[in-house]
C-alpha cells in the first residue's frame, strides 16, 4: 500500500518521544524514514568533519535563540538506531553537537546567522538557496492535498516557493510534491495543518536510501486507477487523517 | 592556627585593628608594617565582580541582547568578534586535521588577551574557580582544616613539585592525541568543565523557557560537574593544577604575559603566608630574588597579595615593572 502509514507515529506521546530521540524511525512503507543522522544547522560540513570540528560551544544554539528561532538544540546521548549501529557509537559521537530538534515547533528560519558566527568553521557560510540541511517528504496518505482537498499550506510557508514545489492538479486535489531542491528548513512541517504534520524532514543522506521507494510510491499514486484511489482514500487515508485531527489539540508552543 | 587568611571582607579598610592574621600574635616578630591598603583587600572581591559581570553578560543573551552570545568555551562578542578557547582550538584542529579562517580569527583575539593577562582566565573568568571556592568553604567547615594546599597525593609521583607540570603537559598532549585518533574534540566535548558548565547553565535556562533541550545533556553534564566538585572536596585544586588542559594551555601564556607577580626589595618576613594561601601551590618565596614570577600555575587570583604579611608592600600584581 502506498502512503497509508503515518510517518510520525500515532499518538502525541509517541510523537513526543520520537522527537526526543532524533534517530528513532517509525515503521511504515518508507523504511527507516527519519532514522540515521541528525538534521544539522545550515552550512554544516559533512557529518564526520562536522563532528571533528564542532567543539560543543553552543554558539549556534544561542545565536538561534537570539534570532528568535530557537530551532537548534544540543543533542544528547541517543540509543544507536539501526543505520548507526553499523558505525558503532554514533549516538555517543553525536553528543553535544547541534541539530534541529523538532521542526513542528521550531523550524529553521534560514536567517543564516549561525554559520556566520560558528567559531570553528564546523558550519560554513552558505547561501540560503544552497543550504542542504535535509529534504522534506510529504506523506501522501495524510496530506490534505493528496486526499481530495486544496490546502497548499506547505507551499505557502516555503521560503523557496516554486523552486521547491511541484503541483499536480487533479481530481484528488491540488497535489503538492516537494522536489530535490528542498533545503530542509522545515517551515512547511510547522505550518501543515494536519495534527502532528504530514511532512517530515530527513537528511539528504537518508533520502538517498529511501528516494527510490518514495518516488515509485509517488508515481504509482499518480497512475493509479480512480476506483483503487477512491478505495485507498476513503477506507484508509481519511480515517487516518480524522484520527490525526485529534492531535491538533497537542500543545503547540 | 592563626596563620590562615580569612576573607578580607570582615576587615573594614579604615579600621586601625591589625589584620586578623596577625592579631593573635603568631607573626609579629617578622612583619614590620600592618597598615591595610584598601585596594589590596578588595582584590578577591573584584575578582568575583568580574566573574559575576561576565555571567550577567552571558545571561543577557537569553533576553536576546547581543553582547556576549555563547558560553565559556567559545563565544561571540558584540555579534562580531569570535572568541574561542585556545585548547578547544587545538583540539578541533587535532580532530579534523584542518584549520579554518573562522577558527583562526576566533583564537587570535583570545591569544592576544592572554598574552597580556597570562593565566588570569582561570582566576577571573573560569566559573569553576568560584564553585571550587564554595566547595573549599564547605570542606573547611566540615574538617576545620583551613589549608589550601592539602596535598592529597603526597609522596606520589604526581606531587613531586616540578613533575606535576610535566604530567599536566602529558595529559594535555594525550588528550590531543585521543582527539586526533577518535576524530572528535574529546576533552572539549565530553570532559571540559567549561562545556559542562555551559550545558548545565544553558539547558536549565532553555528548560525554564520551554525551549528544546535534550535531558540527557543536562543529566550528563550535571553529573560531570558534580564529580568535579567532589574531586575538589577531596583533592583541592588537583583539577586546576594538573588535570585541566585548558588551564595548562593558558599557563603557557604566563611565560610571556605582561601581567606578572612582582616583588619589591626587602621587607619579606619569610612568614610563608603567601604560599600557604595560594590555591595553586606556587612556590612564591623561591622567586623572591627575581623581578617577577613566571610560574605556569599562577592564576593571578591575588590571594598572595592579600595574604602577604606586609600587606601589599612586597608582592604585587602589575603589568609594568616597579620603578
């Protein structure tokens, strides 16, 4: 089945704990999604060099606070998730390094101040357009736009606009699709009206491993006969969306 | 025991009373002058004022005032000047085996400051100095032993005077090697008192402001800090003297710094008070015949200046030589 599972989990408590544990991956049709690597602040060097350079001074996190975004948090010890387990002690090596903790509450505002002020050069100055923090993926099973509505909140929130979003108008709504130009700031995640957001940002590296299955799922959905689509939307997706609607009551800060 | 300096606070600058150290008659013979100089007495307080103003400057960042953003390991002054701890700079360099312009521009102002003030960071800016002093007070209350220089490792190879310095350099070099092998700035990330203090400080403020915080950070850094305080209780200033590579690195600046402990001619009653009040076990009286003291362990806390039986007539801290 395509796009039927919740990317983020099922209830607010599970979601909260998933947010605490940045490497935890929910189960679903998109395997290991969200696992494997933290979303780094903009301009971060490749993971290994970044960990070597970063001295846990916290300047980026506090600069982010001063800029009123509060997106950057300091990573604690995390239990090694499957992709990291191969590398051994990823959760320990990531201790003390900055990452974007929860984009549902505090997305990156792309002010580009943290790379400017990083004292070690672990974050390198970068143009807003060339930032590659990660990529946002829409869960087609939860997105209003893919299930008979016209919402497009994500594209309105996106600071990159038409460069990132492709739209597929059709009988099932104005279906948004986020392409590879996404910088991963997570503003769409925050402004998605679905409870707990239908969008999840994953690292570019992680995206490489799930890209084929995600894109094939997208293509399958696009070429799906109407009756089959009708069944999926009404028997699975809409109940899921209704269920997630209850999560709107989740306290947003 | 009347030799031990109480805090100067309870001595009013203008009172004709003799210094509490001397009032009980231990030392009268050797010391001719008892006059108390205002500014000398205030040195230990001034030190605290400096530390608290730095803390307040760091607190201003949570009100989104861009004066001093970051923590003691590295910070951003006035939103334009990067400052980075010298040892952290070396460790980051060792771990990544490459150097960046940002790091260089960050370390140069810091190196400049400490070329002037030597290891004054430890005595005047390091938050642990204050916390350790609190622990010292508790220990003195509990044990009644006022000595700063309790030698926990007496007769061990760690405490053979000269050797302790070498061991310190060995530890610092070892940590750099570990960083290079692991590919992470090992000390600065996991062990550094500065990082852990910052993590506790920052995480608690963020927690209070309901901002994203990983609780494991708070727990780990809090316990690391507590174990340092425990170490201080049982082995006073062992951390500062031997183990802390940050201090050892700044100690190297003492060899070149403008600020020095200086001695005036004569007047020394050889009461040894200065050495007994010294946190850092500096052999002050061994240097009396020299114009200044260049010990890598001196943190310019000024306790010897205050504690000196001649009350500032002999030992002083200054940037320029006496005329």
